[in-house]
C-alpha cells in the first residue's frame, strides 16, 4: 500500500497568521516582457498583417473559460443527504464513546472491561459505516478536481497555440526590410495603424504569457490537491480495514478474558497484576520516532515533559503524535529535496534553513533526505526530521522554538527542537476555532479536552482536512496517549488504570 506522509502539507498561507488554512493559489512570476520599442531608423520593424490581428482578436486572445461549477458530480441535495447521514452516525459513535469513557473511569474490573470491549466493538462497526460515506464524498471531490485539471490543461493548450501563432507572425514580420514595409503601406496612416496594431498584439502576448503562468501554478496546485484527495481515500480504506481487524481482535479479547477468568473477578485481577509492566521495563523500552530514529522511552518522556512545561500540551499526547505507530502508514522516505518539495512554497525555505544551520556541506554530500512525494498523484513530500514539518511550516515556527529551547537556530533534525515544534503546533491547533468549536459542540457526549486533542492531532496530520481524519487518525492518537499516560504514571510511582 502506497501511503505518503501528509503532515503539515497544506498549512502555510502567506496572507494569514493562522497555520490551519487550506491551500491558496500561490503566484510568483518571473516574467520578462517582450520589447515594445519601435524605431523608424531600423531596417527591421515589427509588423503584423491585419489578418493576424483579426485572428488574435486585437484586444483579447484569451481562450474560453470552462464552467467548472456546472460539472460537479454530486448535486447539492446528494451532498446534504450524505452530511446528514454522517452526522447521525457520528452522534451514535459519540454515544458509544461516552460509554467507553464511563467504564474506564470505573476502574479495572472484569464486568467493566467486558462492557468496555462491547462498546468499542459497537463503536468500531459504526466507524466502518461512516468511512463508507466519507469515501463516497471523497469520490465526488476527486471527480470534480479531475475535471478542473482537465479544463486547465485544455486552457493552457489553447493559450500555447495562440501564443505560438502570434510569435510566428511577428517573427515573419521582423524579416521585412524598410522598403518592403513602405511598399506594403503606401500611406503613413496605414503604416502607423499597423504599428499600433502590433503594440496591441504585444500587450496581448504579455497578458497571455502571464495568464499561462497563472494557469500553470493553479494547475500544479490542483494536481497536489488531487494527490491529497486520492491519498485520503487510500488512508480511509486502510483505516477501515484496520477497524475490521480491530473488531475481530476485540471479540477475541472478550472471549479470551471470559475463558481464562471463568467469569471470576479475582482471576481477572490476577491477570492484571501479571501483565503490568515495571518502571524499569518502561524506561528501557524503545520509542520509535515518527520521522525515523529511536530512543529509550525515558529519553522521549524527558523531551516531552520539557515541552509540556513550555507549552501546556500534555506529554502523553505529544508522545502519541510523534510515535511511529501512530503515523497511519506514513513513509518518511529517503528523497532529495529537488524531486520531493513544492518548488515555490518549500524549496526556497528549505535552502534558507540549510544556510542558517550551516549544513550546505551535508546537503551537497547527499546526507540530508526528506520525505518522498507520490509523483503519479502530483502530491509533494519534503517533510523533515522527527516532527515531519515541511520547510515553509518549520520556518514559521523557528523563532518560537528558539524562545523555548534557547538555541539560535532551530534544527528540524534535532530531537529536542522537534519535540518543541510538535508541541507548539499542537498548542496552536488545540486553541484554533475549529478545535474549540468541535469540543464545545460535542462536549455533552464526550470530554471537551479529549475532543479538542483529537482535533489537534488530526490537524497535525492533515491540516485543513482534519475533519476527515478526526477518527481515522485523531482517535488512535488519543488511545495511544491513554496508554502512554498509564506508562508515565508507573514511572512516577502512581496508580494507573488502562
């Protein structure tokens, strides 16, 4: 299964301070206009026959625009019906979630554990149904984006044809000498009229070249959006399959517990005692980082605790986000920045970061690698280090990271800096209007803090597309955070309920 890391891909926006806006059109033209000067003393003069001027339109040579809105696949009523079904399922899922939470609060008893497992099974079954609806919605989005790409390709091709035709005619006119010009224009008014025509056509050429560049940039953005949508669909299908496996495992766990304990609470407590990890075992356990590399759990916890004191993001949540097993199939990759990154959004920022860190030698030697793109889908990679920030997003956070760590230049490949960066991002996400509203809207059926943390984790993974991943990524992170909380409690000599 081919799944790419998408962490922070669509975060950066040059016009807003928030980190969670969707991708906007990005334009950075480097355009040299055609010469417009004319000199009667030159032996060559730009001249285009009236037929060419008529062909190009004399005021506009833009290709016709395709109406994309009229070509959407799903009608408004169909989309509204899908949303209504999704909301109904989410309400039922939340009810199961509240049941699970209540049983966890009651402590570790045999009856509580069996009821918790049954509630988890019911919840997982509903999530599989919700994913089916999300996939239907994504399919419509993919078709719409594909149509936009096709329309952009058609527009670009038409503009290229117009421009090529105009340039051929201008080149032909350049080869006329002064005598030919005078012969073909017996009156001065005809001559200057044609001069005016060529000025108009040159302006149209420049406008078309600019428009073509705009189309090209928007085309690349639509291709990236399509790649993200396709990857979203792949990830949801993978999560759906994982949920089916999880349902079977939950059923087996329930049956196994009942078989081993024979329904006796005392036997269940004996099992719990045997399976509890010691503090020494937890400290020495290896912690595998999202962006590659590993350390002991004790080291990871120390980094996370330091970041928690600085940002208020709890250590367990931070560990769950940075844990490789919470990555939903991400592939860090081993790619060079030239082939992986967005050319305008990320490559300049990446080279600036390299210069500030004095890593030009390592880059030239091929020692610095970033996450790989999915070329066939048009989706960019370029994520760096343990926290998997893309360069443009890392640059946004560098000053704030330095305020916490005290280092002059934050390094995305440094573990301490990466932990702080992730904590800062989660803090911003947790406090964003999206997560605050999500928590407030659903707080009657689930703890508000947990909802906001789920939202923040999903934003860390998918940015503005977080709502698609609130269960597929956000909930597994929250589950892992609960397990890390139990481990941390053991380290701190406290009693923990898993």
